[in-house]
């Protein structure tokens, strides 16, 4: 059985997530329509698109929080929609998701939040957990905040603690759901630079959901543009940036003139 | 008329589907509870949350109900010229009926609403999704410890509440109604059997199962937004109180109904 097999190491450029004809509807609303793409290991892939086009729904499929109506989604060799509960939990130990609003446990302090996956999935001693928590908090630029309550943190800090928690288990794939939404321009740049720094330092696979165009050009190796549930374009950063597609030109040009309608 | 029948049919269907969903939720909780070793730290926290935090409210309400029981019992028995038997009235009413029911209602109102609101807030703030993504089963972390804790704590609270009700009832009977303290005590002791205390604990245990099932289910399946949290909490308490009254009747029927029939 796939679940009993070890999770193998993926070489840079090798497809680590493959999506085939993925579709999802909520009632009569079709949110994802026949999505197809290969996400490569060791690269940063950014999915761009206006609000309400199914970006967050897509990321929730990758981590198995939602099941597609049709299609296949393979993550690290596991077909996610067909996995049982235990197999899915095994896979998730190799994935880290930083939620849009942090999704920190507000009854716990920063230390307890970041150490949460470590204390549940590793046999690390308290001292080792402490040192790992300090390490990831340092990585996201929040050293010494262990004893703070999450309610004492700003939105940007909460997002960064969420990212630290996602990184704690040293996952193979790190996913970000709109890391810069609702932040001021300086913090947006800080977060973008943080993702770039992490990619350089950790060499992991990053999947980012965003509608920040400038940030995307800075950090992405691959770019996918989602609009009304369809993947309009998926390819290398420079190719997508130069694409003549009328929808893309409108979106990248940040103009109302064009076929794209805001949701 | 047709619309009325349609309305009743739809309502009945909705109730049935809700009962089915709660049943599946409980089965899922039991399967997780049986297949995994419980989280003892969370169990301890929940025992504290439910027990210690509900203790004051349960006992204070119980104390006043114990006093009222003595007054009502005295007034009723006085008409029959048997006011000295008020101890029997206090004993039977407190241990067999009011002790378990009051403790359950208060725990539903205090701890049950807290459970529903906490879990619902975690649901709308994506904290339950975050737990799932971190490969920690939310049933194991959030639901099972609450099930175990309330089923341990509520029977204990029932006994505690029994003693508060008996104590305050005794004081009213002796100090306000001036009934001989020896007579009150003798009547209390002769009425209250150990079996009644056990039956009260059984009632507490069964009612606890309904409280925790409804409140955690409502929180876990909460609709989005602040409105969803409010609705989940409100429904949890209202459903709990209504169901507790019905279940309490069937429990009394099961535990004491036979005695009534034999006495006829």
C-alpha cells in the first residue's frame, strides 16, 4: 500500500504535485473547472487571480481538507482524494500550510502554537522542542515572542507565527494562503522577502496563493493564473509575464478595461 | 391544510436528519476514543473547565432549590397535618429528581454553552482546519476529552449538588420552620438510600452524554461567521435543555417507574 511506503526525496524540477482534470462545485456553483498542472519540487509556484476564483479552494484540495468532485490530485505520489484518514494524516506531516489569517489557536501562546505539531508528531525532548521553536521564530523574524499570547500580536505577526508553525516539522512542501492580504506595503515586502529567503535557505517546494502581482514576479519560478475556476495560464514566470492573453494583460495591468470581471 | 402538512413533514425530516447527523458524530467520536489512547492533558483541562468552573453555579442554584423544596414541602404537608415529615419530601425530591436535573441543566448552561462557543469559534477561524492540516485529529484533541471529562465530572457534581440541596433544605426546615432537627434528620436518612444516590449518578451520566453530544456537535458543524457562532451556541443550549427534560422523564420512568407501579 502507498501509505506504508516511505516518502521519497524529490529532485528539483521533478513533479511533486500533479493535478489532472480537477473539478469542484459547491451546490450549483462550479468553483474549479478541469484544472491541470504539475507543480515542481524545489520551486516556488504562485497561483494568482482575482478574489473568489477558487485559489483557496484549490490549496485546500492539496492538503486534503476538500475532496474534488472529479479528477485526480497526486501529492508526493499519493492520490489525495482516495486516501484514508490515517494515510492522509501521514501525508500532512510532510506538508505545512500557513493560513490566510494565521488560524492560530487563540487559547495557546506563541510557543504552544509553534510547538503543537512537534509535541504531537516527534519524540523530541522539551529542550529540543524549545530550541526548534526558537529557531523557526528566528527564521520568520519574531525571536523571543514565545510567551506572548496570539491575541497580543498584530495581523502580520500572526501570519508569521502561522508560517513558523507550518515550518516547525520541516515539511517538504510549504503552502501559503494569501500571505500578504490585508497587510501594509512594507509588511507585504517583508513577507515576500521572507518567502524568498526561506526558499534560498531551506530549498523547499513552496506553493503560494496570492493576488499580489509585484510579489509574484519577485518570488515565483512558476506562475498559474486562475480566473472563475479555470487555470487561464500556467508556466514559467517570465513566459506568463510576457503573455499576450487579454485576460492576463488586464489583470497584470490592474485595469477595469477588459473581459475580466471582479467578483 | 396541505401547507401545514408540508410544514410538519419538512420539520420532521429536518429533525430526523439532525438526529442522524448527531448519531454519526457520536459514532465517529467513539471510534476515535476507542482506537486511540486519550489525550490525558486535555482530559485534565476539560475536567477542570467543566467541573471546577461549574461547581459554584451548580451548588448555589442547588442551595436555593433545596431551600425552596423545604418551604413547598412544608406548606403541602402542613395541610395534611404531616409537616414533621418534611425531611422525607426534601430527601425524595432532591436525590431522586432535582439533584441530577439541576446539576445537568447548570452544566449544560455553563459548560455546554462554553464548549459549543469555543469549538464553533475554532471552526469559523479555521483553527480546526489548521489542526487537521497539522495531522492532529480534532476529534481526538477537542471532542473525546470533553466526552470523557463530562461523563466523569457530572455524576460527581450530581452528588455534590444532592448534599447542598439536602443541607440547605435541612437548615430551612430546622431554623426557619422550627421542625425538630432529630425528626428531619431521621426522615432524611430513612428516605435516602444508597441506591438513590447511585441512580442519581446514572442519571447524571446519561444526561452528560446528551449534553456533550449536542454541544460539541453544534460547535463542530457551526455555520460561518459571528452569526454562525451565536446560532450554534444558542441552539446547543436550547436543544440541550429541551432534550434533558425529555430524557430525564424517561430516566425517572426507568429508574423509579417500577416503584410507583408496585405501590399502586
